[in-house]
């Protein structure tokens, strides 16, 4: 016997007992986004590799080590499974000239792919909800995104998620900060770990994001980006904070918050928690005003954020949030040649009236089928034998409460079920 095949490491099955909580999350998110006027956009899973190299940055960990890239053997095109959604969304906006009609508030969802070391909360295939606002330059839209997130945590029933904020300023301001940072790190080169020495050459800002405990004192003494902000950038950042203070949203200014993608400028943010171990960031984003032009469009401001679905579902589960699984209404029990044929008519008629029906399939006598009906979680068993089929009727038995079993003609069956399920009779 050949060995059973397994899923690719870090790419997980989400089983039927788990999906109701995912569905509750997804339903909540769709309603939340609609309430803010954001529209759904859907991009391919596979994009040209140059899109991510250009947008994310050649010297980032994602591009250097984590992308699933390959060459299409049919035409030699270099392709990549998307590691994040912002670059794809901006590419779609530019390609289809969506900004011609004015600013766009968009959202997307789906799997992303990064070749990382799998661990709790971090997988090679993971799911994100992404929210992007393009064509809007002021701090008000940055603040709206943060207010949106605060509302979502409440809608999802989770707590203990904290907001960290920073500003990366303009390109010129980052350049001045980078020069000072490189000079500082060069002075302390002997104290840098191997990864930080590499980043010192390729992407020194990322040294500030090191999680190495031995590096933290050195990082704490490094030049702060906030000290290099000009008046305009500082005013933008203060504008974001003013809205948050007015809304009563607590936040912490984190001068070491840099995010892992090169396209960010001005406001950057992360929502973090202590409840998921080392993988504490559940949502992050910021402003990326240069990305539209970088992808090939006319210069346009933009900002957005993305959240990790697996991590938020884990927080919901940890908080004891009930799933959205709706109990099955009817298990349809039937036996006999005439009953088997009539059962299809009954099942479809009940579905026409909005009932969920699990139609028994396969062999099994009435006793065995009733055991399955009880195990299914259905509220009612609708029972059809050849006698019922000949009369155009069905027997109705409540499975979750003490009620006498009744019998009803097909036309009266929906009302009989409503009486049990909802305590009322409706035709």
C-alpha cells in the first residue's frame, strides 16, 4: 500500500468543525466593511515576480527568502504566488485605471504565500483581509483605518489588542535618518548579530525590527525617525493622533516600528496582542504614497492595512466567541421504493421554503437512520415510509424537545416544521 499523501508543510486544512468560526469572522468583516463604504476587489493568486520585487523591495526578507517563485515553462515568464495583497491591489487599480473615477476604497480577502518556518500563527499559506484607500492624502483616512480596526475588534468579541504607531516621514526625511542610522550602527558594528550586519548593507531600517534580545539595548539607543520629521510630516502624524484621542482610542508611539515592506511612508501601525505567544501582530499597515507610481501609474496617495485571519480566529476562539454554525433544520428519514422517490420531492419542497435539509443517503433501516438524525444535530426528523408516500404525507418528529409525533400532507409540512422550529405556523 502506498503511503497516504499529506498536505504541504505549513499549508493547512481547515476542517468542517473549524469553519463555522471562520464563517462568523467573514460575515462580520463583510458587514463591517460595507458599513464604511469599502468595495470588494479580487486579484489573481499568481502575479509577475517583478511586481513584488519592485513594490516590496529587493532587500526585504519576503523577496530575498520567502517568495514562492517559478518560471512558466510554456513562455518563460517569471511568476510568484502572492506573498501579500497591497502590490496586487495597486497593480489592478493602475491596470484598470480605477483612479480615473476618483478615490477608491477597496478590500480583498484570500490566501497569501510565504516560505517561512511554520509555527503557531505563522503558516506558509495564510489568509488575509486587506483594506486599501487610494487617492486620499490627508491624515483623516489614516485615522479612519485605525478607527475601523478598533470597531472590528469589538464586533468580533475580542479584547487586549493594542495599537502601536510610528511615522516614517517622507523619502528625504528617511534618507537623512538612514544616514544617521548607518553611521550609528557602523560605530557599533561589533555588537551587531550576523543578520543585522547583512541588513546594514541592504536595508538598515530593518535592523530596528530585530527581535534578538542581545540587540535591544543597542536598538534603543539608535537615532529615531521621529526626530527627523519635517513640519509637514509631523503635522500629518499629529493629525492622526488627534482623531484617535478624540475617539478615545488608546495608542502607543513606537519609534522602532518600521514594518517589513519598503513601500511605506508617513504613518505606520500595528495592532498587537500578548495572547498568541511570539506571533503577536494581528494587523498592520500604513501609508504608501509612492507605490502607485512605482507600479506604473500616475503619482497618487494611498494607505491601507491587512490582518491575519488565522490569528484573529484564534483570538476569537480564545475569547470564547461562539461559532456561526446554524443548526440543521431537518434530517429526512425514508425507507421503501415509493418513499425513496417521494423523499426527493419532499426535500426540495422544504428547501423551497427555506429549510435546511439533510437527505439520508445509502442503506439503513428506520432505527439506524433515526440514530443518524439525532447525531446530525437536526431539530426535526421528517419520516417517510411507503404508507406516507402513498398518501402524499410525511411524519414529523421533534428531536430536541418532547412533542408528540405528527403527520402532515406535503402542502402543510412547512407550517408543521415552523411550529416546531419557531413556535409559529407560517405558510
